[in-house]
C-alpha cells in the first residue's frame, strides 16, 4: 500500500482522481493517508472505496463516473438499437404489406387484361351489327294534296262540313280551285261512300255531289258537263223521284250517304238544291 498526501481544501483531485478531506478543530491540514496502488485501483474496477482513516474521510474514484457513463452509454446504445430494431421491423412489415398489395393489384390487372383479350376475341369473330334505319313514319300530310284534302286515285278530296245550298257548296269548292265531286268509277264511289258514312252524324246528314238535272229535268249532268253514265249510277231506292213535297220545283240536285251502309254502294238521292248540306270537293293532285 502506498501513501499519498491529501490535498488541502481547494485541491480537489490527485493523480488517481481521489479526493481526501480531513476536518479537525476547524482546521484543515495535510495528512498522509493510506491509499491504493494503481493496480489495486485498477483491480477494483472503479468501485467506490471507503478508506479507514481517522477523522472524516470521503473517498470516491473519479473513474467510477466514467464507468457509469460507459454503462449509461451502453444502455442508451441498447435502447437506440432496440428502437432501430423496432423501426426496422415496422419498415419491413410495411414493405411486406406494400409488396402484397402490389401483388394483388398485379393479379387484378392480369385478370382484367385476360377479360379484355377474351372480349376482343369475341368481338373480332362477330359480324358488325347492321344499323337498321327506322322505317319512314307514315306521313300524316300528303305531298300530293293540300292540308285538309285526302288523296285517292290520283285525285284530292275535301269533305266540307259547312251546310250550304248546292250552288253555295260548289262555289266553296271552286274557291279552293276544285269543284263538286264527279264520280267516274265504282272505285271512286266505294271510297266516297265509305268516307261519307264515317262522317255522317244522322240519317239526313248527307253530302252534295256534282250531279244535277237543273237545266233539263231528268237530264243528269256532272259539273264538268259530262252526262251520267247509266252503268255508273248509284241511286238509292226509288230515286231519282223529283219529289215535290218539300219544294214545288222538285228535286234537281244530288246527295250521297247512307249512315247504316249502302247496299251495292247505292246511296244517291235527288233533293231540293236549296236544302243545306255538307259537300265533297274534288281536284287533281299536285303536278
Ligand atoms: Ca271524279
Ligand atoms: Ca229533278
Ligand atoms: Ca229524291
């Protein structure tokens, strides 16, 4: 064991880092104290020592804080390593999740590509659809006849609902560049009979046609001055009878129409030209 001189107050540390203080009678003085050699100190591994000296003696090794600091450093390093390990594990986990999601995304894309390829193959083997043009809707307006006129057999017909005398009705037709109808065929009679029947409101609701014997009794002429063809007559019952019961001048103008339907198209009746009735106008189609 070696001896050393303790530093006085203010002398803090010897060459081993030992501090020694003695207080006696309020006086501080230097004193030789037993201490430890370097090897003993080194062997002590920096532990705290209490020297058996007289008086109050406090000894501590200055290397102990260094060891404690080293242990603290080691602990901090371990903590840091632990934190880093945790962070690394979290990063690896996140990376794994990302890779898994990417893998699933790639699989989904591959499925979509397969579906698209399959559809493309189907479409390539399918004949292109023919777009059918919609059929032309039936025209409610004739390009051959004016508004209100009905086309039939190359002619246009106007069924007037004005109740006028025979002469007034003819004037109305001519004002529209037509005339009272002239029936030239059985087909024309059939068409007119059907249309008039549908328009009649009652038994007497008949329509004027362009036939009259007003110039000479029983000499029937059409408004175009053609004579009546006896093979194309459609008199109803006992007509023409030139009945004078209502007008002493008899009956010189002709109407047509049987609300309940005409037998063999026979629907003509001679009546007074002054009676008010509806009428049928006729004119050629547009050129
Ligand atoms: Ca005609
Ligand atoms: Ca007559
Ligand atoms: Ca008559």
